[in-house]
C-alpha cells in the first residue's frame, strides 16, 4: 500500500541467508510442500508475471484480474471483481471458517509501476531467471526440470516480481500447502488484490467505502513492500505523513548579464540557498518554528522495537558511497520515526557546459516534509510558509505579478503539493501481538518499525476502521519501481511459509 | 571586444533623446552630411547586414570581409585581409596623415552572435525597419524615399545591427562627411575589423602578434558594446576579470527514496545551499578569505567618474521588476568597480512537476567571480577552493571515486572554468584625456566607467602594449546577443558624428 521507491541497486546481501526452522506447524508444512512443488509454484508465478500490469493498460489489467480470479477459483474460493466506475477491479475472495471469531484481510496489489522497456536487461513481461543479481553479473538461466530444486539465491526478473505479485502467489501456494497437510484455518480470511496501487490508488477508498461489509475485518495485513535490509521479516504499524511544497524565489524579470549587473541585481539562486539553509541546522534539526510541536512520543514498545532494529548504517554507507550520515550517530530505524525536511530538487538557470554568464531570473526548490503521528500535513505546510515569511519574504500562492515583485524586496511563490497525514497504530494492540507472535513463529526474530519512512494512505483505518499492519515478503534489493525489478527465490519460499502461518492464525 | 549579453528587453528610453549640438567641427559637418544622405547611409548598412555573419559560416564571413574591403576601397583606403591559418580575416585599412605624431586604431567586429532564426520576429539577415521597438508593438515599415528624413526613433532589426556592424558603417559615413566638408585628418588612422569576436576571438591575439607593426599605434578605440542606459556616450577603460568554477557536492551514490532515507542520507542540495550561503553575507559581501586582498583602489578621477555616472537604479528596478537590489544603496556604476560572486545556475535532481520523492545524488552550482584590478583569476579560484575546504570539504579536481567519497564526510568536485585577469587603465593618461575631450565635443557629457562590468581580453594592451578605451555607439536596449537585435537610428546618426570627431582628432 505504500509508495516505496528503493533505488538501491546491487545491494549486497547483508546477512548470510541462514535458514530458520519455523516452530509454526503451518509454516513447516508449507516448507515441505514447497520443496516438493517448487517448479509448479514458479510456473504459476511466471504465468502471472507474463501479463503486463501497468494500471493504465485496461485490457491487460483485466487479464490479470481474470487470471488471479482463476487462481482463487482453483483453490475453491469464489472470486469477485469489485469495482466502481473508472476503476481497475479489486479481486476479492473469502474463506469463511465455521466458528471463527476473527476476520483477517490480506491485501496485495497486482498492478506494477510504469516502466520504459528500453531500460530493462530483459523484457519486463518476459520473466527471466538469473543465477544471481543482474548487477553482479547474474546470467539468465533455464528453469530447473520439475523435481529439481531451485537455488534460493536465484532471482526472477519481471515487473511486479516483487511489487507486488509475489504475495499473491505466496498466498496461493500457502493455501495449497495447508490443504495438502490437512491443516485448518481458524479465522475468517478475506483477500483483496488491488489493480491500481501504483497509479496512486485513486479509487481504492471509494471501493472500500462502497463495500464496507465485504471488506470488514479485525485486522488488515498489507503484503506489500520489501523486507528490512538485514533480510529479517519486517512488520510496520504506520506511515510517515507528507507535506510537499514548490518554492520559487525571484531575481530580475529575465536573466541578466552577470558582469553588467552582478553585485547589484539580486541573485535568486543565492536567495534560495540562504532560505533553505535557514530551514535546517548542521545536525539535521529542522529550524521551522513549531515544526516538532504536538508529536506523539513513541511508546515503550515502540522505543524498544526501534532500539532492537539492526543498525544497517555501516553496510548502507558502504553501499551508498557515504562518508557520513545526517543526524549521526542516530540510526536509520530511529530517524524514520521523527519528521524530516528534504530537498527533492533545486533548479536555477543552467550549470556546467550549459551555464551562461547570467544572473538567473528565478530559483526553485521542491521540498518534502515527512511527518510523524501528532503532526498534520496542512499545519506543517502553514508553518513552512510562516517560516519563509519570517525570512522577509512576501509569500504568494500564485505566480507573482510585476506589481507584487516591485513592491516587495523578496517575494516567494509557494505551491502546496502532496499532503497526507501520518498514521501509526500501537503494536501493543492484542491483534497485532497475535500477528507478531505468528510471524515470529514462522520467520524468527522480526524487525518492527512503528512507522514506515515513506507515506501511504491509511485506507483500511480511515475508511473501515480496521487496524493495519504491513507484512512484506520482497527482498530489499528488488529494484522496485525501477528497471530490472526482481524477486530473490528464497524470499518467495519464506513468503509462502509466512502466509501459511498467517492464514492459519 | 567584450562579451556582453544584455538580455534587457523592451527597456524604456530613460532619457528624452534631446539633441545635443556638437562643438566639434567634424561632428557638425557629419551631421550636415548625414542629414543629406540618410537613405544611402542606411542602404549601405542594410547591404552589409544582409550578409549572414556567424563566425563559423566561413563562406559568408568571406563575403562580409570582401564587402567591408570594398567599403574601404570606395573611400580610397587600400584594404588588406590579415589572417592566420584557420582564422577569419581581420579587414585592415590605413590612412597615413603627413606630419601626424599620433596613430589611432579603430576596432570593430563584423561577425555576430550565433542565433536561432525561429526566435526572430523577422529573419535575422533580412534587415527590417520598424517604427518603434518590436516589444512596444513596433511595426515593420518601408524605407523612406531618398531625400526624406528618417524618424530617429525608428529601429533597424538584423543580427549585427548593433553588435557590431554599426560602427563600421558609421566610420565609413564619417569618412565621407569629412571628405565632403574638406576637413583633414591630423593623426594616422588604422582600421581593424575582426571576424570572429563572437566566437571568443580565438585567433585575434595571434593575428596581432604576427603583425605587430601593422597594428601598432598610440591608442586603440574599441567601437563595440552599447551605450549607458541613460543614452549618454560611454567611455570604458578596462574590464572586470573572471574566474568561473563548477562546484558539485555529493549525497548518496544514486537517488534515494526520501521517506526511507530522509533524515539519514545527507542531502547534497542542502549541503550546496549551506556552502553557497557561506560565501556571501546578506549585504552582498563575499566571505571568502582574502577575496578582496590586493585590489587596486580607484583613483580620484575614477572615483569622480563613478560618482558622476547617472544612477539608473530606480528605472532599471522598474524595468526588471525588482523590489530591492543587492548592496543597496550603492549604485550599479560603483558596484561594477568592485568584485562580485554570482551563481550562474544551480541544479539538483528535478523540481515541480518533474520532481520525484528522492534525496538527490548530487548538487551542482556554476559560479562566476568578477575581478577588478589587482586581483588574479587563478589566485581567486584558489581562494574559492580554500574556502570550500574550510567548510569541511575534501576537494577534488576530478569526479571522486567511491574510495574518496567513503573516506570523507563531505566531498566537493571543483572544475575551474574561464579565467581571465582584470585590466583597467588610468583615464588620466594624456591620450585618453584627448579622447575624452574629443568625444565630449561631439556628444556632450559622457559616462566614464573605470571598467566594464563584463570581461574581455585586453588584446591590444597585452599583445601590443597599446592603451585601449571603449567608445561604443549602440543603444543599450539593442537585444545584443539575443533575438531581435536592433539599432536605434539616432544611435547611428550619433555614431557618425562621434566617429567624425575621433577620425579628425
């Protein structure tokens, strides 16, 4: 459900990939079943991946929905395509368990990020197995014969391999394993597979609101996103909110010769640099007044979870060629639980070979502020604007006229962009404690983050009042949202065991 | 000779254009002659402007040179084309005056700035007369019949109309006027018309060095550039120097998701903003250590000239939509006599609709520093680099490797660009005092600037040891270097009178 865009390419495996033996009987059964059915599981996955899944491609989206409906049908689940006018359908299925006192909704999405096929090493909808990561010279190999085991470090390359068709296939294999082992479900189960998440879920809340009963449940498990970089299972109980702004400041009406007017005409690039510098100190602390006001502190459990999260800092720094980090020595897991102010981009005239000897006419920065529970997106944008005012700027919400520019020494045009409030639920909720126990019985020690660093709508919570937790299965280095998206085979195997445990909790 | 790029469009006439009556007899004779020959003078100008004159267009450059050679020939001057291998020819001519004790070299250039014809309102090499500025709805009109006077506010549109074919035509008309009035030259005169100034004069110093005797003289009059914005005649005795740098700072190896890594991965745009802010205070003073060291103070004459220069500030601010200026209340004429630091452009990822939710990987600024006499271009670049070091950066002169980036908290790649030393000659030099007196007898009160705000090579001074002063004739709002370049007819008339005075001094 969250919009994640790991651009990390070629990340090393940070852990040894040692195999954990589950204490969960369904997970163990799933392992046995999978070891005997690796090829058919991957075959079904490949068939699903071969159907192009860009949300705007209605014809193929329909083919995906139909294929997934058939996957449910094969498992004895009556599929339904739920939609509203103009929307791609949510594929819905349900298992009613006699005597169940709990309903679990499993969410995933079957559409994928838009792409440019030219950037891909192999065509995005012709799934290719490689013997290791493409970035590490992984070569395309044939599928092993039926009955021959896969090397768990192999990777399957295709759009949607990780984000987010893998959980759908894992759920189906887990259902098969449960049935084959004669295990029973204890809860009612619902499956909701969205078809336009990567287009920003423009209709998902509408679909939920129009079908409250259908999607009702006690807990919503969002099977989307990647695992922690340590390869441990990740559980996430919320998202940071966001407030974005485009900020433009003004110099002369048009570019001026830097010789003839330099020192006299104000330089908007320098004005912008000064303004941006005023927003954050050397240590990464945001200097906007009241920016941190009202933040709800982490609970004891949340603090403990953050403290226990492995510190991937040194490995990530090596990977990212970083000689230092912001807010050091605080670790990443902690820093995503506090708000941030980030410059997405900055532009003023041209640089390098394209530069001319000018004083630029304007300078623009696009900024995102990530918010944590207790902050409001609109209020944060207001505080940002107030900060710019305090730096002496006359702030307008439209392109300033000549009159405005002439009558104020400094003018800033601020356009509010994306605004979404943060959300975070207590990991102490009994249903979440059940989920955590179940997940750990299948996958061993987890990483629990109070909120994701990214931003996502809290559709289940906001629309249905259902608590949501994210239980992803993809590898962290899956090139999600980028070219050469891939799933590490072991992540699919682990995902099947995880799903088997969750489906029987 | 200087690389000027007035991007001022639609500038109002700041003065009334009142007609001054020259005390100089040659200027007066030129006025009488011109009033009787307006159409043939403009016809010759149009013929010259109709020949395309981009320096890289060798065939047409040759046509220009031949045409100008014929113009000299018509005036009884034997033309010579002086060149070195690979260069466009300098058209050279000479008038030897018996008993003369002084040699004056008049310089102009016949090539024009490269252009994109699509940007022009009328084709750049089809000269068009307009009844006023194009930006003020000036319409194309027919040439008046021979004998009918031109409105002096009409404008002739073509590439090179102002920069820099006008002085060539003005000199020719002045020669005709002098002859017609039976006046005599008192000095030896030399004419040097360059054919690749707008390409950066790649061969001019070589041509001079190879022909020292030919170009030798007592004073070099550079007839290039525009007049002061007050429309008063401008005299300029030097240029600012320049030192440019491209400065790149680094964040993560590739763009990172701003949610997942914001607050932890250093943001290079913010680093650049902080670094740029450290270079200049709120009042426009450059904060680089020793930046202002060694500057040669203005002489009393220079200070007086600066004090007497009309302050065009309020009009320019209105024109440029500026509500404030840097270094206020100091005026532009003063500020170009001190060094400046200017951001030409700034870039980091993308902004506005193009922005993505990333922490950028790099941020780059291109910076120019304009230097005044006593400063050295190389030394200024060194001081800039030292300043960046003092802000905690490890500075490299090549793209930094992973090893370098991993072993330093902050890394900056600095590429040195254009470096040219400043030059400025004393306006008290006797030959300059003669020039000033002569110019003022033809054109009334002048504006004298110790140096241009821009940068130009001191070819005559460096190569030949000849003192050079700039005496331009173009209107300040000529769209030089841009599309719709134009010459105001009155500026041509004034230029002819100015040239007549200079040719007979």
